[in-house]
């Protein structure tokens, strides 16, 4: 029982870390066609996330792997029920990775524009669809007792699901703009700061709407009402969101980025805590829902996996901290290898 609870929250934590780390390079990719005014600035934007983006996606593989190993039934039902959305995400991530590599292979504006568009599509698609997918998980999906999904891709594109997509989009845009504010200087830096300020106001509105809608579209608040102390998570989330704006106004851009990262983690845990112990709630019948208890692997498997996680996850985190510290400096035109600029 305790192992199942531990793995439920580890599952949520791994997804939260993925959204926190990969969120800023999704945001930069979405901003790519809009605030990069020339090729130099676009290359600076790519270099701002270049050494980090593929390492960030390790957390996606980890989260998916943990879902498969700890909750195999959930993995099977999730990847069949959300198959269309998840395949679109996969294709978008492949397209983005290819675009990063191909963009500068030919010195031709038309060639670069094609791959710039691919970077945008490959960033905005997963940003929105991850939000749509998780909002639908929070709301519940129409699965029967055999785990069969009674719906289509368009079933997921309901108002609450789309609101979740808008929330993730705004979170990642602010996160990405703040990372650019940290890593760049000059006019590009100023545009990134302006974008972070503008999108933050939209994010505040969308976040309030999402909290309000969650009261009526989901059962997430049941756990909070039963355990009022859990409302501290929502309170910390509000403080982190407001802290992002406060630090941004003070030009403390790294602190603002850290507050943004904390906002993303707490937004994810708002849903995870509300779901517990359900992993995939069913909208057809409550007893069709997949929970941490009826869909987990054997206790021995969970115990062995926990030992592996305790050993290796701190190593991965330490490696990423070292990597971020190694590439912490600002990116300038001189770093692009040009002379005479």
C-alpha cells in the first residue's frame, strides 16, 4: 500500500520535472518566429536552449517508463485512449529535433524559414496537447471496465481540455521568455522581457479560470475539501505565480524563472493531489477508474524500482544542475562564430 502511494506521487513528480525543464525550450520554440528578428537573433535563441533541450526530454522518457513499469494497466489504457494526441506529440517532438539539426545546414533564407516553421509547430503542438491530455485526465475520460476508450480525439477537445491546453501554453511561454531574458542581451533581451510581462497577465487570467472551472468540471477539490491543509498547495501556487511577476518587475530574471518553474510544478501537483488515488478516472462509472491500487505492478517490482530511483535520480539531477551551471553565461553574437560583427 505504501509503495503504491509513493509511486503515485513519484509518477506525478517526474511529469512535473519534465514540464518544468522542457517547458522553457517549448516556450522558446513557440516564440521563435515572433521575437527573433534576424538570423543572428534566431541562432542565439537556439543556442540558449541548444545544450539543454535534449537532456530535458530525458524526463519525458523517465515519466513514460515509470508509467509502464509501475502502473502497466494505466500505461496500456492511456496510450490507447490518448493514442491520437500522444502520437501527434511524438511526431511534433521528432519534427522539432530534426529542425534543430537541419536549420543551419544550408545558407538559404527559404530553407531556414521552412525549419523555423517546423520548430514553432514542433514546440506549440506538444505544449498545447500535454495540457489538453492532463486536463482530460483530471476531468476523467470515458473508459469502460475493460479499459476501452469510448471517444475520439475530438472528445478530448472539450472546453476544459482546451483550457488546460491554454494554461500550459501560457506557462511555457512565460517560462521560455524568462529563460531568454537570462541568456540574452540587447534588443532580444528587451523583447523577451516585454513578452514575459505581456503573457504573464494572460496566464493569470487563464490560471484563475482553470482553478474555477476545475471546481465544476472535475472532482479534484474533493481531496482538498476532505483535507483542508492541502489548500496550502494552491496558496503556494498563487504565491509562486505572483512572485514571478514581482521578480520580473525587479529585473531579477533568474529568480523570476525559478518562481515560474515552481509555478509549473505546483500546477501539476494541484491536479495530482486532487486525483489521488486515481490515475485515470472514468466518466462512465466510478468503479471503472484506474487507481494506484488496482493498476500497479507487484510489490517486489515497485520495491526494486524504488531502490533504482533512489540511486540514479539524484545522479541525473546532479548532472543536470552541473550542465545548467556550465552553460549559465549569456549567449552573444560572438558565440555564433562570426567575425566583424
